[in-house]
């Protein structure tokens, strides 16, 4: 379901269930957390989340939903499994990019929002449709959605449940970039990220997350800011930038 492909400094985490448009069975959210752990331990400095050519992710697997109607405990377990997988992706210390082509619906959008940056190709389509089924969306993911697009656009997506294309997703801030050539755009961004310090990226990722939560200062971030100036990596990069006489 989640294939992890390691290519030097890049880890590619690919959903590979094309027969179901990459819908995610409840049990496989735990596999997502394991794959994220594998990526973190691999030494990769960038993770690219992608689907297949047919779809990014059609959301949670509807085949699981019938069991939830008869067993409230199963619903809670599913919600917790989903949270475990998404938070593992969010908490990776390396940069994460969602490369989105084809349908990206429901839990697929939650998966994309757990990444740092989202790039959509021409064929991408986005919809969050729990209201069509008479259910809701996890509060953590509603919070991320509102942080990205604002309360009004979040209301439009959640309450209207209509699909939007990649250009509209970029316009409202659901994705950071709409690219006619998705592969080239991802490669360009990957090269830019990999040219930078992995230590800096880990500290900056935490700073961005704290800021999104409303924190304007943090003692740990202050310590990391000071410590990076004393690091060997900083000295090497500074020396490389100085003109040689």
C-alpha cells in the first residue's frame, strides 16, 4: 500500500493501490507511520509523497465504513490509527513534499496537508466530502485546513463538498504551487531543498509548526538558533560563501 523507495538523499513514499484509486484501508494508516520511521532512519533528507498516475489518494477506504456503524469502538480505533500515520508524516525532521496528480479526496487531502509543501499537476482534483456521507472530518485536519485556506474557504470545501481543480486549489492556498509539468516542478523544488542544511531545515520546520499554533517565541527554538551558529555545518557553509583572495 505504502511503498518506500530510497534514492540517495530522496525518499519517495508512494501509495500503490491503483485498483482502488489509492484509497487507504483503516489498517494501513499504521503502515504509513512505519514507513515514515523507515524514511527518517534511512538518512534521506527529503521525502516526496506521491500516488500513481491514476490518483493521488481517493481517501479512506469506504469498504471499512460498514463496520463502523455497528461498532463505535472501531470508529475510535480508525481515527487514532489515522492520526498516528498523519502525525508521523507531519513530525518527520526532513522536508516533505506532496506531489499531487489525479483525485485527492477526503483523507487524501489530510495526507497532503501533513506534508510541508504541496504541488499539484494539471489533472489534480480536490474534494472533502464527509458531509455527503453524514459524517465529519477529524478536528486536527479541520484545523490544518483552516490554517491553510481560512475559515471561509474551509467552509466552502467542507460544507459544500464540491470538487475544485488544481488552479483553484492554488488560488485559495490549499496547495502552494500549480504546475503544468509536475515532475519538473517537484525536481526543481527538491534540488533547492537538498542544497540547504538539513540541520537548519529541521529547526525551521519546528519553528513553522510552532508559529502555526500561535507561538511567537519558544525557548527550545532560541537554543537551537544559538547552537546553529556554533555548528560545523555553519562554519563550512560560511567559508564556502566567502570570496577567495
